[in-house]
């Protein structure tokens, strides 16, 4: 999977709260922000979690206290018809639809919807049957790595490649699965470790508050950025509190696009915009005092001043000790 610009995925996730109307509003926000893809989550709750499983600590803080993880997630499930409706709405709005599957049936559903690539969530990185299934679908893979060690990432990649996915079609997203992620736990350097040790394309899936870290990740070489967003952080639901609001999403996209431009091609040479300033900002060798014809140039009668339209001061040693062929007045540029 190759692309020239940083791919920005706006993660709607389950922040639609089970409402198609909210989901469509989120698609509109993603379009307005200028992201490349808007991503949801595809799951059958009966295949995802047991009925007695507890919620994560951060989920308990932002959802009903007395419900199980099963009950919480069941309300956020999108069925086949919902997926088709959202896919068609994305087509109308000219934005790419994407979703992360959490079970085998969901993998197959997304294959029928012809998504451009599969996004593996962090929790599935140690799910061998899942990895084999998703790797056999003939699609590029983007995989988040929250909670994982380098060796677990390596093992997952090997499973995917054994299932016929090529390394060039895999992008690994560094990630921390805490909502929100404390800055001290981000460890962006780990993204570079993954790239170096595994020889693979990398990106970053962000759960921090704010937009600084994904921007920094782009400067470090991330090829994909994924970020949760919401209509309103105060809404009830497991992921809203750690998500960007619409204006923040827009600001993140604009900043990433600016950083992309600022990274350049790595060649150190004057830019087109600054060439005109070279003669103004640089200096030339100048007569420090009146110099007669036939007089020797010395430290005492030469100096360096702007503009830089004459002999460069880098030629100082070559000019010094030569004989003046004409009269020079104070501040006149030296010629040989």
C-alpha cells in the first residue's frame, strides 16, 4: 500500500452512540476537516465479549455504572443495513468509508463492502485465528499495536505474511491503549524502533488529548495518522472524552498538511522564496578607508559589509595582499 501524502483517518469509532443520524453528522465533520477516511467499528457483540466481562476503567468513568461491557457495546453495534447506509453516504460526500472488524463475520462483511484496506485494532494483535482470516482476504493491512511488545508485533506480521499479505502492504501504527493517553506514556520513539527493527512502514494512532502528538509523529515520519473525534466531548459513551471536537480535528488536519510541506525533500539548497534575499543578507568585501591605486589590500583597509553583490568574504585571503588597480573610496565594493 503506497500513498504520497500522510493518510489521515478520522476515527468515528463508536462515538455515534448507535445513532445513524449522529454517524452521518460525523461523516460531514470529517469531510469538512479534510481527512482522507472516516472509520467506524464493525462487530457482533456476541462474538466480541462475554456477557460478564468488565468494562475498562476509562469506560466505567463515562458510561452507566451498572452495565456490563456486553451491555455497553451492544448499544453501539451497527448492523449490515447500517453499514451500507453509511458507506453510501460516504460516497455521496466523496470521502472513503472504513471500519475496523472485531470478529470473523465482520471481516467478511467488510470484504463484501470492498473497503480499501483492513484496519486491525490493537486488541486483536494476539488473535491468531483472526489474523489468519484477515490476512487471507487479499487486502492491504494497517495494524495498531497498543499494549503490544515488539516481539508480539513481529509475530503478528509473520502470521499476516504467511497468509499471503506482502510486507509492502502492511503499515504498523504505534499506539497506546489508554483513553486519554498520558504524555509520559506516548513513547513516540517506539514508532521509529518498529520501523528500524522490523523494516516496515509506520504510522501512529493517537489517544492523547490535543493535536500535538500526531503532528510530531508526522515530523518523525508517520505515514498514517489515526485520531478519534466526536461531536461533543461531554457526550455519554466510552470514547468521547478522549476524542477531538470538530474544530480540533480541522486544526489537526491543517497542521499535518503544513508539516508535510515543511518536511521538504531533504536537499539543502536555497529555496525559491529565499534566493532573492541572498544579495541583501550576505556581505561583500568593502573598502574600510580610502585606498589608492597601487596600494596593497590589507586587514587595515578592508572590511566586510552588506550587500552581498560583490566579492564574497570567503575570498578574503585571496584578496588580501593583492594590489589595488584603482582608487576605492570608503564603503565601495572591492573589485580585482
